[in-house]
C-alpha cells in the first residue's frame, strides 16, 4: 500500500504521478512505433501533449461550470492546484478531439497513427494497473496461491499485475506486427482484440466488490471486453481477406 | 535453396490469413466460448451486499474503521454513533498551512448543512489547549476529536495532512481526498454521500 510517495518533506500522490508516467511512456512507445512506420515521431508527441494540455484545461473548465456556485466567491481557485478539481469525461473527450484535430490538420495517415499509438496506450494501461495495486484499488479475489498479495487483510490474486502483464504482452505483439511491416490497421486491431480478451479473461480474478455488474450480475468489463474483441476480430478478418 | 526460416515463418503466418468462412467460424467460436466464460463468472444478485465482505479499512468502498476519542469540548466522540448521517471526516493540525486554508470551508459547510451532514475534524497529536485556542481564533464550531496519540491517524493511514474521508449514511467510505478541499471539490465529493 503506497497511496503517497514520500520524498523527504514532499508527499507525492501515487495516482497522478502514475498518470503522468503512463502518458509519457505511452507517447515514447508511440513515437518509437511511429518512426518504424515511417512517420515522424515528434507528431505523436505533439498530438499527445496538445491533447493532454487541452484535456486538463477542459476538465478544469467543466468543473468550474458545474460547481460555479462555489467558484463565484473565490475566482482564484479556477487556477488552483487542487488535483481533484477536474471532471474526467469532458477532459477525455476534448483531449481526443484536439489530438484528432492535430492528426487531421497535419494530414497524417490516421490508420498508421492508430497502429503506432495502440502499443503505447497499452504500456500506459499497464503502468496504471501497477499504480492501482500500490494504491489498493481493483482488489483481487481471495486466494491461497503462493503469489497472493495481502490487501485489506486478505491474501488476494494480484490481479492488477495479471492485467499489467497481459497489456504488456499484447503491446509486444502489436509492436512486433509493426516492426514486421504488417498491413496498416492490423496492429491497432490486434491491440484492441488482445486487450478486450485480457479483460474478459482476467476480470473474474477481481474481488466481486471491485467488479461492476450489469444485467443481473454479468461483469461489465467481461461483456465490454468480449464485445470489443469480437468487433476487432471481425475487422481483422475483413482486413485479411481484402487482398486475398 | 531453401528460403530462410524467417520468410518461411512469415509465409506460414500469411497463409493463416484464412478464408472468410474460417474467420466467421472463429468469431462464432469466440462468441460462444466468450459468453460461456462470462456466464460462469456472473455474480448472483444480492451476493455482494449479502457478503458485505470488505473489512473496515481507510479506502473507498470499505466500511469506515470505528474509533472513540475525546473532543476539544471534552465530550466523548464515537464515529459509529453517527450511523445514519453522512460524515465528512477530516484530519488536520494547526501547524499545517493547507489545513488552515480549508478549515473555513469546513466551518461554512458545517453551518450550511447543520443537522444534515456531520463535519468532523480530527486534530492530529496536539494539546487540547493549543487546539482550543486555534479553534476559537478561527471560529470553528464543528466537532473536533483530539487524536493525541495519533492512533486514529494510523488507523486511517493518514500520511499527509489534510486528508478527508467522505462517509455515507451506512458508514461506507465513498470518497477520500488527500490535500485540501476547496468549496468546489467539497461540493463535488459531498455528492457521493449527500443527499
């Protein structure tokens, strides 16, 4: 359990720190893959960083709009450092829109860009999984296996590590496909399919209390993971048979 | 001349680019196997709440660990006696500048939501005299339990001040914030426990 990293007098919250590390790793891997595809790696960094900054601004702005009553009396808080004063989804949507606008504006081949960023995103997800273990989130189901970790007083599956390893394995597969020069779009689809399958396969190792359920007890991550994997597989089939 | 192993491998992988029929069979097989795995791992409705399995711990989704302390006003405070009322449980100290910055927000909230939400500010390891003088200076009127031995801070794994827990009516922690709350983040987190 390490929700706060203590550096002398400095308390750094693990969550936001891991988020920054994950974004940086995602961009670094994405830029590397982009160069392998004959793109300019700097474009990946630029699109990612513009998206990140725009997303942060939008997430704060949305918070200000929703909680305007609170901000009205203390306008300086709009620019405050409070790490909770953000709304997630407006930030994500604007970040994606701005990154997409960059790709469009610079006439980058969208499919190749998606191929390049897919393994990077998976590496970022793996980092977020490790952070989830450190902060005690997404607890695993109880088990007596020798590699169980103790969380909340019970030995549990280190499911966050299973998920991180699966994400890294899928990232490696996608990178291998890029390095091998496989058809544009296939690395991104393999990444989607693999990640969907990993969530579908591994979700049952999460503690029941850490699983969101739908439709009378089905685990949401499994349902969505399977659906994404099937759609990606269908896309791969289309891609493979296009030139056959 | 035999072609190098690498290109053989690639050709084999390429020859795996199956016919449309085979792709469709693969998709149907995955669909069936997939639904089966989802079905065997479903969680029976009511099971989770019946298990209520998470032990008390200072984390979101867990029941808030109970404790008893003496308040600055000399009364006995027991967290579990507030069951039925949403609780904002804050940890602070007089020497901590961000705590000083947020205490007026908590005071304002305690007046605005009097009788509806309990604002509790646990003081960490200071003498009653110090705390009382400080509370009078800032005009704090909410409950201030004194955690003189810092046992409760340890129980809640408070690593840095201020830290705030938002506890719902049934005693479950719904949100926790490390670092100071502002009026806006207080309103946001309050949504998870009230009304």
